[in-house]
C-alpha cells in the first residue's frame, strides 16, 4: 500500500441493493461489499444500511480515506447534499443524506445523481479521460444521461441537466412514464424495448428471440435479444438496428443544440456490442449538421463493471 | 453627450442589407444607416460595403468608440474572428472579417454568429437582463438560437451550439434543408409555415388568410396569417396554435436536457402575439419533466426593432 495513493468510499444507492467499494484515485476497487437496500422499510432503515455498509468497508483497515461519494437516484441538490423523492425509494421526501453520512464518519461526503456520477466516473477513470466534453448516456430500465462540458459536469440551473432519456424524437409517439410522448426512453428503456419485441411477435414467430424463452414473454430480457443477435437472428438484428437508429436521431439533435459530439454509451447494452454502436453512429452522422459530422465519436463506457461504485467514488476525486 | 457613456458600432450583416448603428452602452441607438450587401458581387464588395457603412457612421462625429461588433450568418470562429461559408453570402469560403475591420478602424472588433449576437443582445439590453440563464430562439426564414448559461454564451466545443432550429421533433417528419427530418425549422421556418398553409387550402378555402391575398399564394406571408388571426379567423388561429405546440414540444426537450427553463422568443413573430406565446407555454409545460414545470418562463424578445444592430453592438460591451 503506497502512501501516495488516495482512497475514497463509493456508494451506489439503488432501490434493491446498495453497493459499497473502496476505490483508489486511479479507479481500482480494493474492497467491495453490498447490502439489501430494504427500501420498503423506509428511509431510516435505508440510511442505517448505508452506514452499516460503509462501516463494514472501513472496518479493520487503515486506508487513509479522502472522502465518501454517493450516487443516488432522483433529484439531488449538490450544494446541500439532499436527495429528493428518489423514484425507487418510497417515503423519502427530502433527506440531507450528505450531512448525515458526513457527520457519522467525519469525512467529506458528496452526493450526486447516479447518471451524473456515471458521467464523472467516465471522465475521471474511464472512456472520457482524454475528452474535453462529452455526453454520457446510460441505457437501462430508464435512459439516463450526464453532460461533461470542458471537464466539468454541466448541471443546468438546478442540477437537473442531462435528462436525455426525456428528449422526444416523435411528438406523436408513444406515451412515456414522464407524461410526455415519444421520449427516447420509450424506444430504448428496457421494458419498452421488450414490449416492442412482443408487439411484433405475430409477424416474427420463428425468431430465435422467442424460442430462446420457449415463447414465454415474461422471460424476455435485453440479454435474450443480444443472445439471438450473436446467433445471427434476423429479427433480433433489426430490433438492435432500430434501437440504434432511434438513439442516433436523439444524439444528432443534442449535438446540433449543444455542439458536443463525443458520446459515451453505458448501461446494460454491452452485449449488443458493435452492431448497436455502429447503427447509433451511422444514424447520428446521417442526421447531424454537416459541419459537425467529422467530429462525431461514439465510445463504449469503460466502467461497465462496478460503474456505480466507481462513479460514486469519482465524486470525491473530482471535488478534490 | 455625457463622457461616461460608452459607444459601440453594431453591424448586422445580412444577405440583402447591411445595417449599421452607433449604440450606447445602455442600448440606445444614436445614429443608424444601412447599405445594400451587394452579396452577388462577391466577398470583397461586401467587405467594401461594411467599411463604407462604418465610415459613414463615424464621419463627423467625435463619439469615443469602444469597439465594433458584427453579427454575421454562418459558422464563426470567435477566437480568430473568421466567418465561414455564410449561407446567403456566396463565394465567401473563410474570411478573417474581424481582423480586416479591426485593422481598418484601429478598433477592437468582435464577430459572432447572428443568432448568438441576438442572445447576447437580449442579455445585455433586453428581456434577459435579469435572467441568469436562458434560451433565445429566433423565428424567421430559418429558426436560430443562442444559449446563455450563467450570464455567458454557451458556445459548445467549436462555437456552433444553439442550433435549436435543427432539433428534430419527429424523426419521420418532413425533410429539412439541413438534410435531417422533422427539425423544428420544418415546422416554424417562414417558408415551411406558408407551405403548410397552402397544403391545407382545399379544406379551408373560406379562411381570411386566402381572401386577404386574393387566393394568390405567392403573396402569403406570416404577416398575412397574423392579420387573419387578429380578425378572428379560425383557420389562422389553428395554424398559430399548431406552430406554438411544435415549438413548445422542442423547448420541453431542450429544458429536460439542459435544465434551462427561461425562453426568450424573437424574430418576425411579434404580430402573432400572445396567442402564439400562450400556446408555446402551454405545450412546453405539458411535456416538460414535472420538476421543471414551475420554473418555465416564456418571454418575448425586447430588441425587436434593430435587434440585429443592438445584438451586434452588445458584443463589444459583453467583451469589455
């Protein structure tokens, strides 16, 4: 253990699990653990779990800890370190999570929206190390995003910037959970994606996608689609192609608006691999203003494993 | 003439006319003039016209001039003061306009994209005086935009940011001049708007819009639509409503992405008035993320007359 290495605690607060990691300033996890969130037992219980996890992590270790970073869902006030109405943590209202954890461990504590934490993580440790500006987009249950402009998180007026999942690509499109229509999340969010596949069952009955799950739609996941792609299934291929096109259209609009042309894509799409990335790049190029075309860059995220923990811990090194 | 007042020259370079004004640091025009651009005679002629106009303006006056600001179409490199391929000025290529004018008059010269200049103008002199951040959108032949974030122009990576006209609201929509589909310019740009009206002629023959121009489609302008609205024409009303909705949808996406919720709207739509603004606000509110709703603000631009000259001159005071 070199004395020059700095350490941070990264906490990835999710609705089901809380993940904890001790991370070096060059992005290596030296120790990690996880606990149930126990979200249904209310915020006090969740906070107890967070404290317990951090204690476990620090127990019997003499690492010099620089601070604690927490990536949390929902609206975060960075100045006050509050977490407000996180969607998967019932009963929260507004909680000064930063203050509570900082007081408990006598360590500087930084709380950030999980999508923004992921973007900072990629900038400090990952695919954005050498990029001045980029857009991070995370494909999962929802579609999250974070904007890095000139090596700083672009937070907008209140810290809510980066919601690329709720950029609409079709104002007459399907309804989104947010209340709007045709949001990119409606095309790329996991459950929406599965629904689209199911809707096209009748005309694609022979696709591997369906035989892989014995026609049991409840077992359909993005992983299944990805497996079918790998085995050369045509319908699965067309689904990925479409998905890539939709994402590319949204990214073209973002690039035109913000003049940011490097995109890092993360989340549970690693399995879709090059096919998805190629189709995103192609459709973005096709639709973006000509003057921006030569600069388009689509990169896979590098923190795929433990992205949450690393992203959260990066908040400490970003701030320091 | 108080000695404390600063003066700047504002030059609004257009494809048909070049407008010149001597503007005080509090946004009053004390003298103005204009000349033909003579764009068809090539860039050297246009530059001659610019020099001539500025000379005329400064002739026989002993104002203490702080600098010259030029608003120009096309891609501008702010660092080098170059103007590159402005769409309505044939044969330009890349010209160091800033250097040329600065050398001629021995005055600091600032060149900016006209849409960005308009945004800075509204910040320094107009509706954005008290706003920390806002999006300026200019409706005209095209749809331009400029982003002010924390009292600074958000230029993106290369100075091309703010092209809200090329944010697509329907990826399957009509083709835009830029090559993409469903861009907001396709809905709100003047000629597109007129085309939409003409397309609906058959089912709206009795509309005032058409009788006002004796069914001569070539005479249709936004002003005619606006006149019909004022006289209570239902079809004209529905056109404005639709226009407002489309703009509102685009603005909701921008707000979700950038967390900027104050919008200043300028350009040749003053005549459409409150009806347009109300419908923009309503549809933006309807589609934006719930957490942003309470902060939505739609404001008319204040520099409507001489916006080009004032916007250009504001570059001098912005920089100084």
